[in-house]
């Protein structure tokens, strides 16, 4: 079949770098789905994106759709024909609607009813008919922020300046916001000019000659290669932050790496401040020694060639010097204040309208930290450190440095706390209480930082739920999902037996007492507990635990999360273990029938009249204490092993005992026996939820 190469390019004013990864991904996915929907196959599909354009090249695209025959179903035969066997208006209308006549109708039976059908031929459409519809793909792209321009009603990421649409050398006609397609594109804003794209396959090469590297991966490689060259030439260590590399790649069309330097006098400023100033304000990569000591140099990326690169470097040095002078001023001014002075300022900083000031939050976090420390039986010395950390944990929020660089909160708290003479453990914990800052960030290294981190996060979560600020869809302005994940990750990391459900109730009481909650207590608590279980399920899914096992282990309260994970991982292996088949069948059989038992009915051994039920009950008594001990010790494997002696008595019981006896007293007593065993098994997991996979 004949094929062509097709190119679509949208030229724009400069797009924000942070939107470009998603835009390119959308472009690829939507184009792929569109080609599938219009039934055109292709050999290769390549997307391109730079600050001033995005494009897609489709190579080896079928010229036309394959012809198809389709069977169309019509009305039932009893409606399509009258009593004399003549075609009715319904049949005539159906056949005309399909472009056929009643002579083409035939009958097929479906589920005992006869219907009339017709076969119709669908001639495949050509590219000329199909490709102009790519306009809708362009218009379907979603952006976090859109804009309108001139007198256009279209809302788009940036004003559209040109459109290229080519089928080999032929222009594909369509128009968007007054801009018509052509084969004319534009090179680099300053180094290139107006160009004609002669063929789609020459697109990347033609742009390259106009100082535009259209492929993201190629631009990124040029940057990385340039950095590595400087590392080797200068003997430097240049750490490449992935997020910064991605951003810089999307800021330029023709990257050239250069270096500059700044005065050593700035090196007395904390390393984190210098690096943040370089990265956030100027998009520079810092330079270090082999021992990770900061050097007074920086790496920048120019959008252009190496011509006059020394002049470019000098200009960037001047800009950076001004930034670092500001940082130096902030650093020195902050040290003229005191922690107590800063804490007083927190009384004027609103955390959330219904939840009070930052100072109010600090008081709650201090109280919650004390509750957690007590629940964990920490030492008096640790409790003192925890209390001090909680009380001063937010003092750096009013500093000039954090006001300028919000991402340094906690980091500057540690620096300043050390300068002001605080215990080093407390200073470290001030920084740690913000950890983890994202799903894969470091966790607090100290127990003091871990406790205050949990307290700070659970205060935010419970408070937001209490006043109705509940995450929905992608909306989570207070990052409650991330904070719940952090709490669970910290618990897991420390192997703490901290009952999240109980802690939620204790924290909620702090808000309830202040009459902040606008919802009924039980409903809010249920929502929060469900929210935490969803986060627990997310972590387990990341650990490759199946949904059925996740549901099984989350039947109980969220207490020791690391133990929940251990049980889940054990069950994951057991459900594919043929040797466990007999055990799981026995346990599930008990649990299924126990569901019919009435609550709070005690087992009465005197009512047993079968040796099998006596044997089962005695075995239960024999293993109960050892089993509970294994659960208390958080030994999942041992706990499951302690249940094993029940298996044979369970099978004997069901083989020789009628559980649902006609005598209500005997029936209820046998159900009660199964119920107490089920209650023990449920301490491990609800095994009825597990989809066992023995072969």
C-alpha cells in the first residue's frame, strides 16, 4: 500500500518550561490514539518540542483506510415483514438507511429471535479526507494555564504564530485562530530565520541548520556532554539535578554550556543558600570539589552558540553577584534576631482561616508530639528534646531567608538554631520535621525529628478534614496525601507500633475542644481513617502487593504499618505455595461460616457432644497464647505457623459435625466456636479476601 510522511508543527510564543514535558506526552498519546481511531497504520512516530514549537512526524503512514464490510442489524423479522411476508416500512427504511434495498436483506437468529441484516461496503477514506482533522488534536491539548490574545476567542497555552502541516511536499489545509497551515517555519529567534520545510523527514535537519535542536533528548545530551567536558577539563564535580536539567533543556533551542565564577567571600553563607540561589533564580548548576565542598563557580546554559561566550559569562556573573549579595544581607540580618522574637511573630501568621495562626499550630504540634512520645515510651531526655523541637520548629518561617527561598524552611531553621546555641539534636530535628518532602524523599534520621514530623503532618491532616478541606481528584492544596504517606513511611522506617486510628482520635479532640469542626465527629474520623488506609494501600501497591492482599491486611486498624507490610509480603508468597492450600481452605471455611454467628455469644464447652468439636476447641486453647505472643512480637511468619495445628482439627470438625444443627443452642455454640477462631485469624488478616492462586 502507498505510504507518505506527514508533519504537523505548531509555532508559538515561548512556552513555560514546566508545562512542556506533559505537552509532548499528550501530543504523542493523542496522535497515537487518533491514528488508531481513523484506522491508519504507520511505521514510526516522533514528537518534538522546544520553547517555541511542538511537532509530530509520522513516517510510513498508510495513504488510505482499508476497505471494510460491515454487517448491520435491523429490526426483528416479525416487524420487518407483515403477515403476508411482504417487507414493511420498517424494513424498507432500514435498508435505505444503509444504502441498500430490501433485496439485500437476510435473516439471522439471535437468542431465539430472528432479525433482518444487511451487509454494507465501507470504502476507506484517503489522507486528504482525514488529515485536516488533526486540527482537533491540537485544540484538544490541555494546559494548566491558558491565555487569549488579540480578538481571538481561543484559549491556548501561548499565541499561535505559525502552523506547518505537510503530506510529503503537499500542504494539508486547515486553520486555527486565523493562522493557516503552510510549509513555512521559523528557526532560532535570534540566530535563525524564515524557512521552508521541503519534506517532513528533513524537519529536524532543517531546523538544526537554523540553530534549533528540535529533539528534547538531543538538547539534553548536549547539555550533559558540555557539563562532563568541563568536569574533565577543570577537575570539578558538577552534580546534575534532574529537575533542573529538564527545566534548562526546555528553556533553550540551541544549548551551549558555559561557566562563570563568583567571589569566595560568599562561601561563608550556608551551602544550601548558595545552591538554591543559583538553581531557583538563575538556573545554574553548582560546582563542587570531589569531596562535595562548594567552589566559587557555576555552570550555565546559553540559548545560542559559543560566540562571545566570555561576555555572556561575565553578564551572568554580575547578575549572580547581586543575588548573592541579597542572600548575604538576609543571612546576616536574620542572625540579629532571636528565636523568641521570631516565635512571637508567628502569632501574626495565619496557617488557615479556621485553624488559626502558625503559633496555634505550634502549640498543637507540641501537644501532639508529647502524646506520640508517651505512646512510644521514649526516654525522658528524648521527650525533652521533642518538646523543645516542637516549640521552635517554625521559628525560621519569619526569617528573611525563608521569605525569599521558601524551600529552605527547616534547613535554615537548623542553621540558625545551631548559631543560637540550641542542642544539635534539636537543630537537626527542626530540619527533619519537614521530611519527607515528597514521596521518595529522605526520612528523618532521628527519633526526635520523626516524632515532630508525624505530629506536624497529622495536625494538618486532621485539622483540614475537620474544617472540610478534603482532597478531591487532583485537588490537594495542603498536600494531605503526601503528608499521610510521610507518616506511614516514618512509622515503617522506625518499626514503631503507633496506632494511627487512636492517634487520629486524640488529635481530633484538640480541634473538637476548640469547636473548630464543622462536621459530625464520627463521620470525620471515618473519613480520615479511610484516607490513611488509601495511602497505606498506595504504599503496598508500590511494593507490588496485590489488591486482594492489601484489602485482607487492612481489615484491622492502622497500628504498626511495618507489621502490616510484613504480613502482606508473607501472604503474597503463600498464596502461590501449593503446600499452603490445605491451610487456607481450612481457615477460609471457618471464617465464611463464622459470619453467621451472633455477636457476644460465648463458647460453652459443656454443650459439645462431638469429640471433633472438643478437639478443635482444645487445640484453639493450646495455640491461642503462643499465637497472640507472635502477633505481639510482630513476627508474621511465626504467627501463621502457630495457626497451623488448627488445620487438621478444622477438617475433622467439618467432616463429622453438622454446624447448623436443628437445636438452636447447639448450633449457636458451634458457630461461637468458629467465631472465636475467626477473631484470632482476623488479627493476622481477613483471609477470605485473598484470591488464592495455587496451581
